[in-house]
């Protein structure tokens, strides 16, 4: 069934501007996705670099945990409605507002490092949660909307690689500035550098072109998800869940996708490593994300196998991979436990003989996270091609994902035993994959019908005109 709002918008699509070859390249999906990736490189990428060392770079994770609880609690609420908000204010403004919250949070952590008061961290976390809901929903809906059906895995992997390069480079900065430090808390210089990079990230959205003038690689135009009233958007969310009831089965997968970070970053890397070991591990973690996304993005889009077969094979692989990683994590977890002063064992340094196994496990935890999240986005892209529907799906994804993250950080803030945290993490990941199986079996098809297809065709003089399926008009007939 066609999306009525999208159908009504076809007639209002702006004419494609005259562009030089360089201008056409700049307005291509791949370049625009790279720009979107750079926004996230500078903002959540730097945030991830601090998260990767555990506790936001602090030896005591209490303040960062409280800030993260506020962040993800607000994120979970805003995430449910962020697709509707973005459809009203536009993606570029959503990116700028979303990115600005990360710079504020970096400033709050800098303030905590100087004054050791966590009120500002919690407030900044709540504001960041609202901002992040806008940024991530705009990112997900546009990246999926810009890709053709056979490019969704690869185009999203491009984003994931560039975005996680931010975490990797941020971690490299941490490692370099902290290598000879005897403290287990990162310095003010690290927070200042990340604050400046985050501020730059809030300006990059000004370079994005209007999504309504984007032409995909197969010649079709992107229909931006614009709706006239809030009522229409809320009804759209209701109709999405009513029409695609099976999407409810993906909610446990959405919930687990960020739940695993808390045990990995705080209760494993943050608890066991010295500052330079944690920083180097964080670098390896985000590099592994790039590696995992690159390999998965190519394999999930292989044309020689039908999409249904790829969905089933990838699900089987994820089940085996999760069991292997959490099994290895359980083996490691048996050797230490939580005490009032942290882990029950001495911290591991990069010069210790046990560092290799410690770093290798953290590396593969990063690969697991990248593959799991890329797979979730790929499933959403396989369910719909409509930008409006994708905005709603991604909004649901980020909202439920953030609710899971808030719960995990609350569990850590309450000083839950490390083994209990690991058991909960393993359980929610297994449940997510179990509930996703019916979606893979019954809902994923080899092709998804576009609700509305608008094709851009070349005309005399090098211009492009819009042609919508079902109402095709040749250019010579129009004139």
C-alpha cells in the first residue's frame, strides 16, 4: 500500500538544480553519507572514545553512570518521537541540534574533572539524551533512505567505519596523552580536545544538501519524510505498528543492542585495566567496529544469494558468535569480582603477560557489537524503503535501545555484582536473537516494494526531471 503522505509529496518535490559534475558528485548519496558520518565522528565518536575506557574516563564510574542513566532515559523517550520531530524540523537542523549536545556533555565531564560535582554531568546527560535522539534518528533514516535495496548493508557499513574512526582516533589521543600518566583518570587536556572536536561536529550539518534533491545510484530520487501535522505523525506510528505487527518481535533485539556496553566498558575494561591499557583497548575496540562493519557490509549484500537466505545465514552466525563471545567472557569473569574499591584483582597493564588475552577479548566484543547493530539496521532496511517509515522504525530502535542502555547503567550504578551483570547481558542478547528469528523467517523477502518511486531522467542541457512510477511522463511530452 502506498504511503499517502509520500504520494502527496511527489508533486511538491523541488526541481533538481543544475549541477556541475563536481556538484553532482558532492550531492551523491555516498558523499552525503560520509558527511553525516563525519558529524558522528566528531560527536558520538568522541563520546565513545571516553566510554570505551570505562566510566567516562574516571576511575570511579559513579558520575558517568548517573549521567548515562539520565542520557539514555531521555533518549528512550525522545527516540520514540524523534522521527516525527525530524519530519517537522528537517534533518539538517536535527543534526546540528543533536551534535551540540555532545559538546555540552564533554564540557560537563571537564567540569567534573576539575570540581568533582556530578550535578552538571547528570543535567548535561539528560540534555544530550534529547539531542542524541534527534541525531541518531536523522542519521539512520537518511542513510537507509539514500541507499538502493542492494546497497543498504554496504552504505551503512561506510557510515559505521567513518563514525567509529572517531572513537579510534579519540582513543589514540587518549592513549598518547595518558601513556606516561600514573593516574587512572584522564586529564583535562583530553576533555578539552574532545570538547573542541564536538563543537566542530555541530557545524558540519551546514554542509549537507537538501535530501529532496538527492538522486540515488539507480537514478531514483529520495522522497523526504515530511508530514503536515503532529496528529498525522502519531497516526503514522500507529499504522506502522498495526501494519507491521511483527516489528514488535524486534524490540528485544533493539533492547539488547546497547545493553552490552555497560559490562564490556565498565565491568570488564574499566575494572581490569590501567589507564593506558584501557585507552589502548578502547582504540582496539573501535578499530574492531570498523573491521566488523566493513566485512559484514560486504557479505550481507552479496547478490549471489537471495536476501532471505542472507538473513537466515546471518542470524545463525550471530547466534554462534554471541555464544562464543559471552562464553569466553564468562570464563574471564570467573577470575574476579566486584569489591567496594573496584575489581578484586590488580589492574592489568600493557606490559603484563596477561594483557594480550585481555585486549583480544575486548577486540572481539567490538566486532560483535558492530555486526549486531549493522544487522539490526539492515533488517529495518529490508522491511521498508519509505523514508517516513524508516524514520519511525529507527526512532523506535533508538528509543528501545536507549531504554536498555539506561537499565544496564542503572544496574552498574547500583554496584550489581559483575557476574550478575554479565548473566543479564548474555540473557538479553540471546533473547533478542530468539525473538528476531520469526521476523527473519516470515517477514524478510527477497525484495521490498517501494511505496513511491521517483526516477530522475537526463534531459537536454544536462538537467534532470522527476518521473514517478504509475504516472510516467516523458520530457518531450511535458514540453
